[in-house]
C-alpha cells in the first residue's frame, strides 16, 4: 500500500513535526489541524514521546495549509522568523564558547608564565 518513497518522508530529519510544533511555528490551532486532517489535506501518524501522545504531521503539507489559509507572505514571514531565532540561538552559543575559550587561554598563559619564572 505504501511505497518506500511515500514512507521516507516520515523518517527524514526535518520532514515532519508534531501538532504542537505546528501550532507554535505556524500559528495554527488544534481545530485547524483536525479540520485539515478530516478534509484530507494533512497526513498524520499517532506517536508518543515519554508517554505523551501527539500527532506527527508532514511539514510540507502543514506549510501548504498555512500558505492556503494565510497566504504565501505570511508563510515566508514565519519561516524567516524561525530562521532568525535559530541564528540568534547559535550566535549565543558561540559567544558563550568564545568566552570559555578566552578564559582557558588566560589560564594557560598564566600557567606558562609561572613555569617560565620557576625555570
């Protein structure tokens, strides 16, 4: 019934998202998601994480639903906001890493200077 190509979307990283993520990222309501499933616009699978059930949805179908419901401009805006948040998060992590490495460098230089005085 299912081909390998059709089921590949369910295992590919980033190709699916939970109903909660769809609500958060795209501004959909649970009712919007249920209506789209009933209308055949969204495929879903039941899943659970740590005993908590959720619906697993195909990201491209959710994006098509958002584009249909709110327009392409809104979808592009939401994608840009998500990407900006990701870049901001990565920058924050890198800044923390730089601070840590600078501190380690200072400690190594101090140890090196101390060793030089001993000799």
